[in-house]
């Protein structure tokens, strides 16, 4: 375990702020923070676990921002969060011992698919509507968010794109989608982090430093999302998907 310097901790606060904004508005902020933690000397599994501290704190602040502005659908968020929690436990257990290279390649393809969906935009030309809860839709949501939870528990990076894809057809604009997304991520990250802590794969000093930056970024992003609206977030999501998909494909 490394002994972090003040420079390391300050750098993590700064990069964490950027990652927090990216995570809340789109996804993929962990593709910045995970390599940074590894570069600072952490083993990959420990970097993966340490990153969860920042994700947990970031989403706690983001949830507060979205809730205060009245755009968070708690019913839909909890419906999606429950299967994601179960999946994240399995994914975190896998992350302790499985190589993530193949997952990164698969993620790049998935992200490009999400890009196509985002650019097509199911909400274009029609008004956002409250989601319906038919038995078929509930079954699809439960199954899809169980799988998303497995991925999120395993590697975290890019899970926001999968959640956006899973919610796009529920009739929500991207402001409300992001509010639900941060709530789901908060709850399944709590479970995943517990697994990493249990296996001793967390550096608390680096994790808390990163958490300070992520929290600031998450709070700012929640307010930006509501202020700027669906179309602005759509552009941010599209840009983030392209950049991170290219990074994953070229290594």
C-alpha cells in the first residue's frame, strides 16, 4: 500500500472534480480516475475498490441536488436499484479475481450502441411522459438492471452509459434519467464497496481525497443538468461516449 503525498491527494481532488461532473452528466469518469490511481502505485483491484469511495460520496451529493430541485422519481429509481444491488454483489466478487481487458473491449462496443440510441433520441418530436409500470416493462427493467448491476460491481467505468440506455425508453428526459442514474449507482456502489473493503482492496487516504473532488463535481453537475436541460446533456453524453469508446478501443 502506498503512502500518498500531498501532491497525490491534491491531484486526486482536481481530477475527481472533473470526473464527478462527467459521471453525473453522462458517465465514464472512472476511466480518468482508475488509471490515475493505478499510476500512483495501487494494484488494479485496489484502485477499483478505492475508486468506489469517491463514487459513493459523489452520488450522495448529486442525489441531494436532484431531489431538492424536484426531478428525482424515487419510485422508478428504487425499482431499478434493487436488482442492480443484487447484481453488483456478484460483479464485485468477480472483480477480485477476473481480468478486465475483455470487458473494456465489450464496453467500447456497448458505448457506441448507446451513442446511436442517444443521437436517435426517442424523445425527439414528443413530450417527455411519466413512465408506465406494465408487468412486461417491470420484468424488462428488473432483468436489465440486474445485468447492469453485475457490470457496475465489476468495473464501474462506463456504467452510467448502460443505465442511460436502460432508461431511455421509459419516457424520461435526460435530466430525470440522470437523477435516477445517480440514485441507482449510489445504492449498488454501497454494496460493491463493502465487498472490496471486506477483501482489503481499498486505500482510504486516496479514496477520500478523490471523494472530495467527486463530491464537488457531482453537486455542480446536478445543478447544471437541471439548468441546461435535455438537449445540452444529450451533447455532453454523445461527446463523452465517443471519447471514451475511442480510448477503450485503442488502449
